[in-house]
């Protein structure tokens, strides 16, 4: 005779017991929320001020409350900026930024790969020299850089801005990229070596795709630094044809006054390329900044 077994009837009581357990209620953190709103105001008020001031006329700027929106908004400041060789300044800034960032990423990535994968004393000394470069301030080297640029007959050229920007961006780029490359498992390199891949192939086919978020993060950081750079263009250039965006603000400076709405309109236009780059690469940037926090 077949026997039947019954499942233990513990499902219903266990569900009732689970429902009977009181849930812990978290208290709202009012101080953190207040701090967040205060920080939002601190960051959003300057942006609001720049945008509304760029829509005011120069006479209305001095006669009205600076934080009130304009009664009659105008785009004449933006038209004045666009008519003042703005596209030439944007082109110069793009050439300097692209030349500096691309060269920095190529050199820094290969140097970081050699430092992480190599075991020679020369590479160890090179890594220490890169770390030493982080301790040298830019302002302390402006006179030697000016002397070298003039001796190389590069003064008042875009190359005079690209070369120093590469030199000062390489140390921090090597440090960040080498940190990410150390997290790549060595077993992956060994398996590719067994398949017959060379170091050159492993660097570009294995290491580069795995550290792509770090490369994008370093590229955006270096691009911001070069795009907003003011000291090198001020010291190493003088012709209006070589002028970049940070120096273009001087165009709206008169003998006794400054056209503040036009200056802020140029600031708004100068931030648009960086905003476009951030929108395109924001996922890679966030993943590169947060990599390592889950370990």
C-alpha cells in the first residue's frame, strides 16, 4: 500500500511571524537635507547669476538688482561675443586641448603600462620621477618654460601652449592610470601570452579596454585643466590670432570699464563645449570615479 507524506505545515505560521516582526523606521535626517539644500544654493546661485546677467544690457546691469532677472532680456551680448572672433578663439582652444589631451593619454598610458608590467630599476626610477613631478608647482617653472620656448622659437604659437600642458599633465595621468592597471589580474596577461600575444598587443587589446573608464576620466580632467588654463596663454602668446578662450575675455575690457554682461555671455558660450563632452562621456566618467569603491 502506497503511503503519502505531508509537507510540514509551517509556511503559514512562519509568514505570520515574519509579518508580526515590527519594521524599524528610520528617522529623517533633517540636518543632512538642510545641508544639501544649502550646498545646492551655493552652487546654483553663481550659475543663475551668470546666465541672467548675460541677458542684460550693460546699462541695466549697473542700474538693477544683480540677482533679479532682466525685465527685457536681450541676446545682444551673445551677438557681440560671436562677432568678436569667438569662433577663432574656440578653434585655438580646441586645437590646444585636443593636442595636449591626446598626446598625454598616449604617453601616460604606455608609461603606466610599462611601470606596472616592468620590473627594472629604470622603470622604478621613472615612476619616482613622475611622482616628483606632482610636487613641482606650475608657477615656479614659468620662467624656465618661457626661456625654453623662446630658445626653441616657439613663442606666440599654439605649440608653445601644447608642449608645457603635456608635461604638467603626464605625472598625475601616469599615477591614476598605473593605479587602475594594477587592478587588472595578471592571469589575463599570462593567458594572452600563452596564446602568443606580445606586450604591445596585450597593452592595446587587453589593458586599454579594461581601464577605459580611467582613461576617459583622466582625459576629461586634463581637458578641463587645459581648456581653463590662463597662465601659459598669458605668458607664452601675445597675438590675437593665437588667443584662446580664457584670454578672449580681455576683448571686452575697456580703458575705464568692463562690459560685464558680454564677459559673462562669453563664459556661457565657453562652457557649452565642456557641457557637451560631459553629457556624452558622463557614464564613463562616473564609472571611472567610482571604480574601486566596491572592493
